[in-house]
C-alpha cells in the first residue's frame, strides 16, 4: 500500500504515542518539565527534585517556609500545570 500524503515527524511521533497509550504519561512528564517555567526562578531555586507518579506530582523543596506557602496554593498550581499541558493529568501535588 502506497501512502500519498506526507506526514511530519511530529505527526508520526504523536500517532505512535497515542497508539501505544502513552499520551497521558507524556502529558504528565511535560507538566513536570514545565514546573520551573510556571513557578518561576524564585521557586525553582529551592526545588531539587520532582517527579510524577500516577497523576501525583511530588516536589522536593529545600525551604520549609516555601513549602508551607505553596501548600496553600496547591489547587491553583495544579490548575496552572494542567492548563499548560492542555489535559487534566495532575490530580494532586505533594511537597516534601
């Protein structure tokens, strides 16, 4: 079978990711990757580790004061992360 419509590399990769059922996992990793951009350099300076596990973003901070302050804004942070990705993949946020 000969294909006549050319596809870009992005379309091919997106198709393979969707076919493998990894689109939510990729979106969650993208949200984790966008943490410094969304939170800014001031907060990112105190962040030393972050990862996503089953929709929960775990963020390790070196400042107890910042950890306490960010805990009051969890729902807004989750909303900003999900908006930046375009999908609701982050369901909870845990600060360590």
